[in-house]
């Protein structure tokens, strides 16, 4: 099947991933991994330290972090 290209914001991508997270793992794990790899490559093309995640401004005081695409290095 030929690939297609979509243009989505990070927030839109995270909503899609959240919805996929509600589906049976066996049906969606490859799709989630593919989205994470592609988004990570676009968000951090130079490659950053693994496991680091961007946070919401002011998150240091609340301890909350922004949703981040799985598999994306920061």
C-alpha cells in the first residue's frame, strides 16, 4: 500500500495516539510505533538525549508534562 503524508500539529497527533491507546494493542502497536518514529524524527532531527521530554511552560511548579509522541527522542 502506498504511503500518504499528513500534516498535523503535535496536539492533534497526541489526540490520535490517545484514541489509538483505547484500541486493542495487537491492532495498533505498529501504527503507534510508526507515528512515534516519524514524529520524533521531525521534532528532533539532530537527535537528542533519549527519554527527555519537553514540558509545558510552568510545569516545573506543577510537575506536569506535556503529552509527547511515544518513541520521540527529545
